């Protein structure tokens, strides 16, 4: 099964792993949802998934990843603003 995977499948799988790890950290209290690391991990993961979707297009999956990226960018901007205000 895994021998049939192309490089872009592995890139997308890494993206999934990053997003799942960030969500796990959120659920067990190791990271806050407003943390720039959480938003950055979601952004990176979604971008990696989009690489995979470029080669194996699925409209619904691309759509959710685009929204995930937009929301993650919003979270990053808000987190960086909070960081600047506390300094």
C-alpha cells in the first residue's frame, strides 16, 4: 500500500500529521488556540496538503484547505499583534 505513494502523497501526509499533532497538543493543554505556533502549524499543514491536492485534485478538499489557510493566517496576524502589544 505505502509503496504506491508518490512524493506528493508523503508531503500531504506530513501536512496531515502536523495538523493532527497541533490539534492533539491543543486538546491536552500543551498549547493555546491563540498561540502563533498553533496557527503556524495549521498553516504549514494545510499548505503541504495543498501540494498533494495539486497532483490529485479534489475540489471539496481544496476548498477546506483554502479556508484553513485563511483562518490560520488570521490567527497568526492576531497572535503577532498580541505579542507586539505585550512587549
